[in-house]
C-alpha cells in the first residue's frame, strides 16, 4: 500500500517521538524544511537508528545514500516516498 506524503510525514514523526521523548515537544512544529541536525537534534547515531527503524516500518531499503544525503525532514520524506514506487 502506497502512503501519501502526509501519511509518511505523520508516521515519521511518530517514529521520532518513539525514538526520543524530547521530540514530543517539537513534533508539531516540524516542517519539510526542518533541519534534521539543528531543528530536530538528530546526531549521527540517531540518524543510523532512524534509518533502521524506517526500513522496518516502511519496508524499504536505503540504497546508495549516506547520512549526509538527508539534511531536512522533507529530504527524508521524499526519499521514503520515492522508494514506494
């Protein structure tokens, strides 16, 4: 089943909160342009954890990409969206 961009965004926000309760305070203010590092506060270890959970939750594989390929929340949503097709 292919999810809409809004559904992907909502599910990704749920994953962020589940990974770290501190994200609960900012989840409503996260937009596509929110920086993963600066605005959301993800470290490189946090990004690796997020990738693993995303792969399991969305049943996709990250291929030929690195952590530095995702600067914003929107970058991550767009990648997940593209992998569904």
